[in-house]
């Protein structure tokens, strides 16, 4: 028993086993094997290393975006002239990555709390019985008092009076001058894995350059100042159409960087997308067309609280940052090579199947590849 254990340990530590190989001279099988190996090699080099960058590790960025609009608008509504600056037409004013630029509006001035008739078509009535006191309707402006106003044939409501009439949207848009507004974008990204920080104000972009440049896809692709009309055009929209009822546009800042090269080559690319609706689609075919919201400016007059209500139609701009940085790393490189070497075994498996099951001389190849032993014969010879 002791000698058997010793022999087993000796065989385990001091003997080396290698698989038996059979060299098969067959043109068909040889061509199949080499074609499969060539395909695997092309996959490893072309797809894994060149296209998928399997020799690099990757990281996404932590990003921050700051924006600033500039420009002045002018309106003349029923003889009332007004100048609109950034504080009037940008919401919110903090310079976030998502904001709205007002391009059209409906204004209702001098509203104060009280009782007044609803708009025709909202709460029509023929008698007080049609106006349930204390109730609300989703499309209404306030709480019904239970009275029917004979002059308008609509229910009286407790609301901010006079109620807003938004049935007629100004056309052409009141702030067509918004087409000439400019947008300044400042974006910084950090790739924590590689400890690299970049800004869209890359090398060569200084105060002197910014004061003169305007973004152009061909001539000034790195300029961080954009004309609003150009943004709308590059997004596939018509400015007058989107300015009338509003819409949404996405500005994508793409940071795709290969950090195996000098970091100065890590530069942003800007893309523009219409996010809301299809500009080629007829407005009548869609419900709830455009983008709008309301806000009010409250004030006191003769000790009575009043407000000016604005229904704002505008272009919502969302600045979206996409990022992917890559850099050489020995671990994914070895992993890719190891998996590639393993895939080479596919050629051996396919060729063995052809040899052992498809070729006319398959029995001959089986005898050459496999060595058969008879357990009973071996046992008998050991006993003798």
C-alpha cells in the first residue's frame, strides 16, 4: 500500500503527459483547417483589437455643463414697444444644462382674484342649474360659483380675472429676433480612471478667439458659441415653425478619446438633434403640438394683489454629454489574446468531425487517432 502511494506521488510530480498528435495528409481537411484559423485570426485582429479596442481599458466621464445666452429681442404689440433681454426670455436663469428660450407668448395683464365668466366653449350654460357651485373642471380656470352669466352663456368662476384667452397663438411669432441670440457652452469632463480632465475650451481657444468666433461644422468646429438659428437648422427644424408653438432640441457633446495619444487630441464634437416631433410631420396630425408653460409676475396695486400672466412658447434645449475614453492596459490585452488562442481550437474540433464522421476513410483515421486497450487482457497479463 505504501509503495503504491509512493509510486503515485512519484508519477504525479516527476512525469509529464503530452497528447498524441496524428499528422493527416489530406488537402480538403488541411484547407478547411487553415481557412478556419485564418477567419479566427481576422476576427481577433480586425474585430477584437482594431474595432473593439480589446487591448484598452475604458472609462466614462464625470461632467459639468454651464450655459449662457446673449442677445436682445424687440416686440411691438398693438403699439406697445418692448425690449426683451436675457433675464426676460431664459428659464431658468441659472445657466443649467437644460433651459428654455422664449420665442412667442400670450400675455394677460392686470389679473386679480374675483368672480368672472369663463371663456366661451369652456363651461357653457343656459341656466344656473348647469353650473354646479364649488366644483371644478379640468379645462377650466377656477371654481364655479353656481351662476350662469347671461351675456356670455358661460358659468361664473372664482379665479384670476379676466381669465386667460389662449385660443389665438400669435403668428408670426412675436420674438422672431431670437433667431440671432447666441449660446455659450462651457463643459468640463473628468475621466477618474485615467486622472484626465478636459474642457471644451481646448488649446488655442482663448478670450480673443471666443470674442470673434461662431460655431460652424466645417470652419469652426471647436467654437463654443452657437447661434440659436443655426442650432435649430442643424437639428432639422424650421425656425419660424418651432418658434410659434415651441419644441425641444438636444445638443450632444461627444467626448470619444484615445488616451494612448497626446491628451491634447482629446477634443469634443457637437451634434444637434430635434427631440420633440418630426419637422416633416403635419401639425394637424399630432396632439399637443409644441412646448409651452405659464408663469406669473405678482405685484400690489392699491393694496390689491394683481399679476401679469404669461403663457410662454419656447425652444427647450437639453445639453447632453456623452463620453468614452480608452487607454492601453496589459490585462485586457492578455485576456483578448487568451480568448483568441482558445477560439483557435474551433479549427481542430471541426477538422476532427470531418475526419471521423464525414470522410470515406473515417475508420482508418479513427484507428490512427485513438489507441484502444482491453481491460480484461491487461488484468490477465498482470496476474500471470
